[in-house]
C-alpha cells in the first residue's frame, strides 16, 4: 500500500502523459532510434504536446541530415521539458543528437488504439516530418510511485501508470526506423524500453 | 505515515482526467447542480470522453424533460463510470437524477483556456452544447488516498487537483442554477469546483 498522507507537500512541476520508445539493433549495441512524447495537462508553461524524435541519436545534426527534432504546439513548454527533464533522462540527454534538435511547430496530432488492447499509436506531424509511435503486445497497467533516487531526474518524486510494450516501432515519414525494444529494469520491475506512461506527475521537494 | 512502495500491487481500474463542479443556491442546503467531466485514457471499456450534467439531481427525469444528461463517445465506458464509481461518491449518492440521466452521443469535444488561470471543457451532441468552465485557479497539488479516504470507499486514488474559485456549468450558453460552496476535502477547506488531472483509480490487492 503506497499511500501515506493524502496531500503531497511537494511542488508539481508537470502532469500529463509521457510514453516513449528506445530501439537497438542488437542488445549490446548503441541506441538506433529514440522517441519521447509528452501530452501535458498542466505545467508552468501551460498545456500542450511535444514529440522528441531522434532518428539518428549518434548524429549532432537536425533536419535535413536526420529527423532529430522537437515537434510541439507549445514551444516554451517544450523547451522547459527539454532543459529540465529530457536533459536528465539518461540516454535522451546524453546522445549527440540532443543538443542539435530544432523546435518545429506541430501541425497535427492523433491518438488511436487502446492501451488495454493490442495496439496504441501516437502520431504527430510538423510541416516536414511526420512521426508515428506504435506500441504493441501491451502488458498489465501498473501504478508506480518513484522516490527521487529511482526517478528519471534523480531529484523528483514521480507518480505514473506504466503499460509496457513488448513490441514497438518508430516511423518517420512512413519509414520504419531500425531496431527493436530491449529489456530493462525499473524500480524492480523487469520491463522493456517501449512504454506507455499515463497519469504521470513530477513533484519537486 | 504508512510505508511507501514504488509499485502498487493493485489492479488499475481506470485513468484519466476527472474535473467537477458542484453548485448550491443555499450554502446550508443540498447541491442543485452537479457536473463531472471524464477524459479516460485507459479503462476496461477503452478510451473515451464523457460529460455528466445533473441540473436537477433530485428529479427522476432525463433530458429534455429535466437537465440531467450524459454526453459521451463511449456509452459502455460512461455506464461503467456511473455504475461502479459515481453512484458511490457521497455527493451523488441517492440522487435520482443520476439514474434518470439521458445518454446522448458526443459529436464534438474541445478544451480551451490557459490551464494556469482558466479551463473550459466543451462537448456537443448535435445542436446541444454543454460547457464546464473553471476560473480563478489555484496551484496544483498531488493527492493519493487510500480506500477509506477515497470517494468510492473501496479504491485507492492518485490525482492532481487544482481548486477553482469561480466556475459555471452551461447548457446552450445558459448557466445552470447555483453558486460555488466550500467543503472539506483531503483535510483542507476548498471550493466545490476543481480540476483533477492524471487521476488513477486502483482496486487494492487482496
């Protein structure tokens, strides 16, 4: 039973959804493609959506060399998330592509599928890049509450609802990027590098 | 304070946003308008959007005889939310308008406003427009309640709440009766209008 006092005394930094996919071509190899999606219900910069797409994580260049970019309908919010969170989310902030990603205006977005069904899809488009994230073979939804020592930033308490995917793909302009999800462990859960995170809240202090 | 563990072993029932507005004409009397909005991202019945409006909660009639209605794009989900959750919430318990509410198909839904100051959920069913409007918003705070504290009395619940010091419920642009009141919630005195984001209901492990 994780419940303590009803009201957490910490400050909310943001709340919303934050699914992602990390792919490798072989388990002991480098990351071949990464993607992180945010649907924010509340942040200090309002609500909005942001897709961080890393077509070539190893390349310190954005388009047209590679679809390394941030696509968003709220640029201040996206920059806040990149600066304060993605930069601290391990590989997402460490790869050469991170510092080279331009912020592009979001022109369209859509969600389809069912996270308790077999497939779930988030689609986002800018003027030049369309991204489709596909999660399949979905697991049991699990509510988690991570203390700072276990959270992605190492500084926040994080509540979320995890649905793992055993298969996933990232498509850019209709082309499937190379790689598959690999196993990982989070807070003692054996899971994969393809995950849906709903009802996610990051709390400081 | 009980021990906190990172992984809740319970079964997740549903997750999403669930803001509400409850209005009274007499601060010492009962509610004359009750409204809940649901944006569900995960449930046994899939995803969906629903707005429940009881403009006559003590009247056992549905729309259009009485302003009691549920506009939704997922009727199975909406029925599940009413039967398994809303009927057990103290504010809605015994309200005959709840079971009489007419289900109407949702033809459009949109959100507007800057959530730091004002938030509006608008749904349409054909020509009918229903709106829930929250203003003068306070800072967000996270809550996690156990079964004894939760609105159903049987579930654990996680959520992010924002108190609204101004709110209205409108049907075709006409505000329904009542004004905000105050109530005790989570050990605080807060108004009867609230945003609730990232809400997850969990059936505790046996």
